[in-house]
C-alpha cells in the first residue's frame, strides 16, 4: 500500500469543489500540480466546463499540456474560485507565499477572487509566520541596494534568491529577496504595509485576508476543511 501524499489529497479535494461554468484561478507549485491533474481529469471525463487563469508561466504550460482551457487575466473581471498553495498559514488564515516565485501574479489573481481555496499539508500550518520560512519580497532590479537597506531597517536579513548561481528572475522580470526575521513576524498586516511602501518593492509574500477556505491534507489521506469566518 502506498503512503498518502498530503499535497495530493488536498489538491484533489480542492479541484472537486470546482463547478461547471466557473472561472478558476490556477495557483502555482507542487501542491497545485495535483489540483491541475484532477481538474484535467474532470474536464476530460465529466465534460467540466471551466476557464482557468494561470498565476505563472509554469502553471500556464502545465495546464495547457493537461488540456485545461485557459483565458488571460484581461478577459476576467472576477474569478469564482482560485486554488493555490502556501508556504505557511497561521490561525488567522494569513499566509506567506512566494516560495515558487509567483507571489505577484498570485496576489493579483487572489485580489479578484470570490473564494480563495488554499491547499496545504499539515506541516504548513503554523502559530507564527516567518519562524520556519523566509518571507519573499519581489522588487525591481534597479532598486536592489535601496530595497535591501530598507528591509534591513525593518529588522530582517534579506538574501537575494539565486537559481543556478544567478539571481532568480521572476515571470515579471524582477528579483526576490528572501527575508529572515529572527523572531518571526509579530504583526503580519503591519509588516506587509511597511514592505509594500518601500520604493522599488513590487510585492510582498504576505497574503493578508486573502484566504477563505483552507484544505489541509493529512498523512493518513484525509483532509480537514477550515472556513474563514
Ligand atoms: C508559489 C507559491 C506556492 O503556492 C508555495 O510556494 C507552495 O508551494 P508548494 O505547493 O510547492 O509547496 O506561493 O509562489
């Protein structure tokens, strides 16, 4: 017998919440991959009619290969439901996202979504954000030095994200600082505001009041569903 994968059980469960006729935001990451697989199965086997809006070039490519119909963000004024992952979620449903580098498009899509469904394994649910995971901040390359100093002044240690020995470049042509907060993040809402006010910052990986439903995958193959009140 194979051991259940919490990412897979939460991803598949979320995909089953989608109904025909919906415009659906498609998040990014390894958990979302399982949701895409299940959506593709339903498009094929149940004639599920959806229009997906991808949050990254990676998701766009995967969804296209799987046969999920896509539209651009310009063609949607609002999204019925978005399925996305997270790096950390706290008891108030506030999140750190951007481990996969797609935070900017993910936040734009979340901002026009009626029901944001977040899929995570139990290990991503934390009491305080930022203790185990670094906070990603996307910024324009021109402002690297000034943004670094401003982030340091907020009490963190920013590290330039690299890939294959080169600065990581986002889908939007920007860079990312992964920020270590030694004590974690005490007040996520305030920190998000402060970071987003730094000239040159494009977006912070703090997602405040942007999750409505948590689908938490367990090691035993079950899911726990939590709704934001
Ligand atoms: C990408 C994200 C992802 O949702 C987050 O990193 C979780 O990824 P995974 O499901 O692979 O653990 O925010 O920008």
